[in-house]
């Protein structure tokens, strides 16, 4: 999936019939945290994000999307 498609598909939402930009929809992969300067967490491992760790901001009557990962919900 290229960045332009991802930004157009996930990065925008229709709110009150207006197309608005959404921020904070990308999750980073588990990796070594570098930090900048003398960051206290530099060198620590970033943990994996599981479906249970994510909160969706949905309408009261909106259906909850089904999780496709076996063993998670």
C-alpha cells in the first residue's frame, strides 16, 4: 500500500458533510527506540501493538469492525 493511497483512504473523514484531515492513524512497528539527544528511553524496545490496545472512536449505533487476527478481539 503506497503512502498516497493510505493518506487518502485512512487520513480523511467526512464530518458534517465536510472532508476533514485525520491525524494519528499510523502505528509504528516494534523496533529499537532511538530518541533524540539524551532521551531516558533511548535504547529500549518499542512493544508490539495488539488489537486489544486500540480504541476506536465510533458512533453509538456504528457496527464494531471484526478483528481478522486469530485469538484477538
